C-alpha cells in the first residue's frame, strides 16, 4: 500500500496544488464578493450567457442528429472513413480560422445576424464526425438477433429505433453529449481568432466575458461567473448520468 501511495503522491500533490486549491480560492472569492445575482443585472453577462446557450444547444443537438443519421445509414466500419469523419476535429485551430476568415469576413457576415448561425454551423461541422463514429460503434454492439426478432414480429423502423435500438444507444448518446461539450468549449479558439476581443453582440460568448474580466483583473465577477458555470456543468453532467442509468435499467431488464 505504501508503494502505491508513493507513486500517487506526486500526481495527488499536483492535483491539489494546481486544481483543488485554486478552485477553493475561486469559491471563497465568489462568495466573499457578495450576491452572485448581481451578474444577472449585467447586460454583457446576460448577452454572453444567452448566445452561449443558443450556440451549444443548437450545435450539439444538430451534430448529434446528423451523426446519428450517418451512423445508421453508412454503418461506419473502415478505418479510412473514421479518419475522414474525424478530420474536421483534427485540423488545427489557426487553419480553421484562416479558412473561415477567407469565406465569412469579406462581406462582414460575422458582424450581422448571421454570425451566430455561422458559428453554430462550424461547431456542427466539427462535431458531427466524432458523434457518427461513437454512435456507429455503439450501434454495432446491438445483438443482431434482437433486431432480426423485432423485424420478424412486424416492428416498423420507428418502433425498431425507439423500442429496441434506443435503450442500447442512449448511454453512448449521453457520452457523446459530454464529448461534444468538451470540444465545443475548445472551439472558442477558432471563434476568438475570427472575432477578436470585442466581437459583434450576436456572437459575444461567455468565454469573451471571462476573458474580459480576467484582463481587467475583475476577480470577483470572474469568480462568480466561473462558479455559476461550474454549477451548470455539474447539473448537466449529473442529469446525463441519471438518464444513462435509467436507460441502462431497461436494457438489463
């Protein structure tokens, strides 16, 4: 036991020093700064929160839908097709930013009402491939005899998807949502390279707000906003795990 503790001690020390202690300090500053409800009175924070919610909900839902359709129709099996679908995710952020800048900034599309749909379409383009790969792998794990039995019993395509395939796929769908959230947050790199520090209000995201608070050394508001985002992420992840466990019981039964 002591040998394992000796191996784990450096990583545990680094985790506590670099993550746990700063997180605790952030919570202390957030509560010491006063009521976090003050943030809801700030136009910049509300605008960033609304745009980010639309961006994430639209991008992740559309990428899951398209990835699910690709997984069912193409039945991805070859390594080359997987690599092709993952190419948008593997491209460096500067490359994507330069390509999109050539296309969308000439007519100032990003500075208009079309800005947020364009960013959402970029997110869908990046995430659809990995969603298709994940869901295709999950679909191949469904026992073929169960699907064949349902077809012999006269199940329609919708009934087959809802009653037979979905209980097996739901846990993978929830995992794909978590992966999408992670990569969607990282997609801010391309957005920042495209829009700069102070973009059009329609594409002003929560990362812009956090960056401005950090640069202005407004630590109280930065801590409060980070605390609210942490609660939102915990709520989303907890809900996904509860739904996955609920659907998993149906498969076990």
